[in-house]
């Protein structure tokens, strides 16, 4: 015992085992701090208060220490094995590559989704082609340079580790130091000596999901994402009683009739009209509401003045696949996974297929898309719900994602002119999707590139509308303009940020709109899912109540919308906002009851046999 105490007193900073462990811990801690600091500095907008940055930098230090402690514990085990220097060098290289790759992925996710790696992002890893299409050529060059430099650094550090180890070989003892060292590292890994270990929330000190993502250690977040239960595993805890579900559905749908039993709705669209959907790619409503002197959407604004412009419309989810299910099937976004990703669950759509309903009435149904229809089972889904033709142009690509909007507007116009009438057509745009390669200057900030790409897409819409008018099709075609989802790029960080992320343009316009409804901008809060009930009633005479879809022309529309994404929900209602993480599944307020009750109904539908 005395000999051990003498060694601890005299040799701790000369012991090779201790020094190798300490160096490993220091390098790991430095890499964690640098990675988190880099993301915070890159992502913070100039408008953010300077006082926020120190809070974010300090919030995640316990997670940095925890990851570094876990890493060093592994090093301690490797130091007990033969050829330990080579093993430590290899392990250190793998760790640096993993951490750097995660930081790089988080950078792109924060730039486009305002979040770090989560289960949804992991699901999309099965579409590598589309992930690469989201990156510009410049991005790919930077990534290649990044990994070349990283590999160089790994090799240099590996050789340095071997050299340091060889120098420390003369006094490399583990027996007397390993126990106290491991104890300290276990305390660091747990985040202290408290009875409850360190959790993900330890780094989340603000009420902003974006800020909380920035302050969270990226590796800690990755491990947390893998540890999270899947939607299937969460089913039992997520399901509510049938009474709560029914109450939520009734509140979401609104009453059947006016007071007194009346159920009359005005006819705002001429029956028998052609239908054209223009589905915008990732454009928020706030881009259309800019100062008129700097408007980037003059053509969309002219369309809005020729019909009804719902300025308080909300996307059901945060991805294109979720948007398509909401727009054409009146189906809300699944709380975690979009329904297009699982064809076996398409039976949950209640046969509410908008194109199929019009096809049954003699409409010619076509979907136009410049990108890859195989992404997220999109092409199969579109045919499943009644589009007779899904028109893509894989051999004529002129951008990363496919055929750009200007080229597509010309193709679409020519096809619509020769298409049998009446037609039900939809065009899903792509040019406002990252990497925004319709913009020549790729050195601009992301928000500026998005702005210019929106201007480009708006010009393409203008050419299409001009062509429809010259071809005498405009007067007989009702045009529905709606965005598939919102986007965080260029979105101001305000207290309404969560709601504003989902607020999207929605217009019902064109020649067949009755004159008294032109230029009308209702203050009603509506959802993408409401398009189904509105069009089937107005053009097909179907006034039957449908699950999850409410008629926007109906005076007793409840004036609310619920958006689901990544295990959270946002409820938008007049003068009210409610943001709810759903992993707790607790009914604390009436709003919780509404959100969780509707979620429960969706999940029960989704997993019904």
C-alpha cells in the first residue's frame, strides 16, 4: 500500500499510461469543443443578440466532457493490449473521422432543416442519390478537400501518437494508476456524481429548438438519435383513449352545420373547370409578404390578386413526401415518418385520392416533375392515388435535381395545350431546392441563394400563366398554388419561429373564380389537408365530411392547423401558438389533448390491420 501511495505522490505526471490517457482526453475534448464552436459560429444569424452566443458555447461543455471521457475509457482498455500504440492511433483516427463526418452532416442539416441528426434524417440515408443532388458542385469539392485534409491530419496524429508512446515506454505502468483514472473517467462520462446520469437536455438552455440543437454536442446527439425508440416502439405509450381521440377529431374538424342546422356553402369556382396545381418547393409565406419595393414574387402576387389568397395556411409536415399526402389525400403528416416511405400503410389514406376523384368524373390526370420520381416512392404513390400519367424527363436534366423550372414551364404549357379537356394536372417545382444551382454566384449566403432561386421559379410561373392566357386556357383553369413545406433558410428567428416554419403560400385562383372572391385574403387559419375537401365540394359536389380535411369555404371551419415533424407538433390557431414535444405523451392542457388525441388517431389509422 505504501509503495502505491509513493508512486501516486511521485510519478503521476511521469507515468506513460497516465500521460497517454491524458493526451487522448485532451485531444478528444479539444475536438468536441472546436466542432460545437464551429457550428455555433457558422449558423448564428447576424440578427441574433450577442448575449446568446456565450450561453450556447457554455451549455454543452458537460456533454463534451462526457464524450471525451467515454473515448478515453476506450483508450485505457487499448493501452492494456499488445501493440497498443498502433491500436490507439487507429482508434483515434476512426474517432476523428466519425466526429468530423457528424459535424459535416449536422452543418448541412442545420443549414436546411434547422436540426442535427435525428431519426428522420437517418431514414433518408436510404436515398443517397437525392442527398448528393442537394449538394452543389462547389459543396462536393469542399467536402472532398475536407476529407483529404482530415485523412492527412489522421495520419500525422497517428504517427505522433506512436512517437509519443515510444518515448514514454521507459515508465509505462498501468497497475497503480488505472483504478483512480477509470473512476474519474466514469464520473466524467456520467456528467458528475448525481444519481441521474447526464441527459440530452443538459445542453438545452433556451426555448429555441435551433439554439438548443446548436449547443448540443453532435456525437452525443447522434448516440441519442440511435437510442430513441422507433415510432413502432412508441405506439402503446402514444395511443390515447377513444374518448380523447374522438374529442380531438371533433374539435379539429369543426361542427357539421351552422347554428340552426343550415349547411349551405357559396360556390366560388365554376364547375367543370380544368384544375392545375402548382406545388412550390420549400417556399415559406414570408417570402411573399416582403416589402413591395423588394418583392421577389411579382407573378405569384398577381395570381393572388386574381383569386383567394390564404395567408395563414400551414404545411402538415416538413418534407415533400408529407406535403404530397396532405395536398392530394387530405392526410396529416405522421408524427415521425411520412406515409409515402411505407407503401404497406397507404390503406390508412381512406381512399381520399383527389386525382382519382377527378378521373372518375372524366378528367385527364397528369403529374409533371423535373426530378427523380423514385425518391421516397413518389412516382408509385402518385399513380396509386389516380394520376394516369407521371411525366418526368430524365434524359433532359439541366440542373442537379433534374429539369429546372423554366424548362419545365415550357414543357408543361405545350402538354396542357394538347391535353384532352377537362384536365387535372399538377406541377411539382424543383429550382428552389438546395443547392439552388440555377444561381450563377454560388458564393452567396444560403438565404440570398434561396431568394434568387425563388425569383427564378416565380419568373417560370409567370411564363406559364402568360402562355395559358395566350392559349385561352387561363379562363377555364382553376389554379391552386401551394408549397409542399416550409424551410428554415432565411426565416427570421422570432417567438413565432416554430409556426412560421410551417406557414406556406396557398392560393385558389385563375379564370373560373367568381369575381366577388378575387383579391380576397381570408384571415382563416387553414391546413394543406383542407384542399381535398374544398375542391371536391366546389368542383365535384362532394360535401361529405372526410377525416382530417375541412372545407376552407365553409363558415364553420374551426380555424386551426396542426403540423407534425420529428416527434413534435405545432398547433396554430387565431392569436395562439402551442409547441409540443410528443415523447412525453402527457395531457397537461386542452391543447395537449387536441394535439395528442389527433396524433393518436393518426397512429391508430396508420397501424391498423
